[in-house]
C-alpha cells in the first residue's frame, strides 16, 4: 500500500511508475534547492577570487602565502619572495590592482599578513631571527616579538600566525610540531603539541575559536584537529573519514559561521579536489574541484549561495 495525497489505495503499475517519477523529480528539485555555492579568495601559486560558479573573477600576478579580502574590498596579501620582494613582503591592493600599501621583508620569507583593528598590519618573518611584527601604515615596524624555536630551516619555522583579541599571538611552528601562543613580551602562555603520528603532522594554520578551542591543520599528517584549552584533541578529521582521500597537504582552513569547516589541499586530493566543506559530523556538503592548476594554500570563503558571510572570518 502507498499513501498518496488523495488517500490510501492500491495503485496500478502505471500509477506507481508515475508516482515514482514525481517522487524522483521532487527529490531532485529539493537537492537542487539545497545546493551550496561559495565564492572565495584563494592564495598560493595562483592568487584569485573565484565566484559561486567556479569562475575566476579576479587575479593578482604574484604568488602569495596568506591573504584577506578586507571590508573595504581591497586585498591584503603576504607575497612570495621574488625579484621585487627578495625577502617576501606584504601588499594591499585594490580590485583594479593599485597598490596602496607595501612592506618588504628583511629576512627569508614573510608568511602571514593580518589587518589589525588599530590600522596596523601584523606579519611574521622567517629567517635567522624569526619574529612577529606589527607595521604601521607608513611601513615602519612598531612592534616586534621574537618567535622561539628552531631556526636552522627558515622555511619550516612558522606559518599562519594570528593576533588574538586578547593581544596575544597564535603561531603554528612546523618543525617544532607545536602551536604556541605568545604574549606581547614574547612569553609562551599556551602550547599545543602535535601528535607524534603521523610522522609529519606539522602545524600550519591555527585558528582560535569563540569557545576557546583552537582549530589546527596538520599538513603532511593530512588531518585537521580541534584542541581545547588543555591541549586535548576534541574533534578531528582525516582521510579515514572519507571513502577516498580528499585531503592532501591541507594547509588552510576556514571555520564558517554555521559550524562547518572548509579545508584546502595544497597538493590536491582525489578527483582533483582542492576544497572540501564538512559538517561537525564529518559529512561532506561541498567540494571545489578543477581539472587543471595547482592546489590552494589558504582560503577565505566570502559568501554562501550569494549571501556574504557575517562576522570576522575564522581562518
């Protein structure tokens, strides 16, 4: 017996077929109505904004480590080292490509750029003297905080540092396999130690969440974990949670306002998946794949189904 809007009765095969087709059409329409789209900023070998249909609508000609779309629409970018920036650097550019701010690094690399509420820009430098700096709009370093850790391998010293609302700095340190929170005097006030296995579970991006937990990407470990204030892992996701491996060197992460997590793979996952969005229950609800091009280093989701995200980006 099949219940239909008219009542309960036995349907002839033709009626059953018609009902089945209607049901399939309804579910297909429902699935279409629930389709997720995102526009986003991607940094890495390609620096670009991609719209909800997967089309690149803006490009910057240099490779970048970190980047943000600012509230005024400009782009703040940590640029790779090249002939113009031998030690890396930070730029702010308009959508037309006009440069309105520039700071050139003084050591090996600049791996972070973050606009601060007071108008300054926070950056991290890798080199013989790894450090956090705050730069004013005239390009002068007005705050300097040393980063404690190995300095033999400059490239593997630190990555996506963030200044926290409490005035401290959250710094992932790759070869040291720790995430450290430094106060403005350079004292370590909190530390998360990455698991020993997988072997190269190097911390790359660390994001302090509203509940006090910290979301952390463990690059070559192909894992993303969330740790509480005691350093205990309370949530994690890895390729073991997918039918096929979608994470491959997950460098960047963005925790969305709805609690979902978008993860980018710098080395590209199965079926050339570059971005994957998962729910807290680890269900995949959105992916971004491309037939060509490199992976994505860091990501900032800009909107969902055309609606801009609200609040400060947690990334």
